[in-house]
C-alpha cells in the first residue's frame, strides 16, 4: 500500500515536444506529491510539488496534474529541451509533523529516464 | 544557495569492514534523512532523524546501520559490517519544518 508506481521507464521526445510522466499511488494518507529531477552523479533536486487540495500546479514549463479520485498524478514538461534530459522521480509522503505517524518519509516511484533530442 | 554536503563522494571498502558516511545538513534544518539508491533503481528511504533521535526507519535499516548527529552539525551513517548488497549511492537530506527536502550529491559506496 506504500508503493508509488511510475511510468514509463524511459521516454524519448524531440526538442519542443511535451514530455508526460505518470504516477499512481494506493495510500490515501499521502498528502504531498513532489517531483524530483536527477542528473547523473547528483542527488535528486525538487522540481515541483503539489498537495491534494488542488488539481493542477504550474511552474514555468513544468505542470503537475493531480486526480485525487483516481489516485494518480502526472508531470508535464512543455517545450522540452535537451537540458531537461535527466531521470525524473515522482514521490509521495504523508503529513509531516511531530507526533504523527510519519516524519516526512518519501516513497519514490521507479524513475523515468527522459531523453530530449535536439 | 545552502547545500547539503556529503563526504566522501566515493568509498570503496572490503566486505565485512565498517564504513562511516558523513553529511553536513543545512544549518537551520530540523529533520535529517538517509536514503539509498542501488544502481538503476529507485531511491529508497533508510531512516529519519529528528530531535536527536531516530523518528522512523525502514526494514532495510537493520542492526548493521546506525546514525549519529554528534556535534550539532554533522550527521553520519555507519554500516558496521558491510555486505556486497550494501553497494549503492547513499543520499543524505535535510529539511526545515515545511515540506522542502534538500538532498546532497551522495556517496557512492562500493563493497568488494
């Protein structure tokens, strides 16, 4: 029930295209859904995050769409650039507060290797 | 921009040896974490640390693992007797009271 399933495993798009990565979760207690970008040899870096009280969040070329009833969320990268080529991870967490059942543990998806061709 | 610093970047050790992975979290952060990533796989939670004690740990974090925050700035992960399957990238992370994590660049541990 703690799993987060991510697809596709790899994705190739042309420069200027739209990259879409999907994630699904089971634990309805999850209430924080971040996306991380990871370049080779580096740690994951927070890209954008959403909480379940909104259905969409946009920051620049990056948009998260969130469907609470379906327990799914997705990352859309508009106007994809070669510099976006990286591994993308979705993640989920339950409320982080002292005394709660979770201190902010992130459950990650399996990752998507995005390649943007020039 | 503040960073989480991890040392060393790469460590090679013999099976059965003890290793200590070191991290300097961001100074005003309250929550500290270790995650690991086996090559080509997803990032997995190991342990969280808050208020000078372990707040949560995964089933991976068995008696061979321990964490310490000895001096208020460093945060260490010790593996007492390394196994081949401990070979992975280990990431330290920290965050303030809100949700935002900052991850370090990781230590690649190779057990031979």
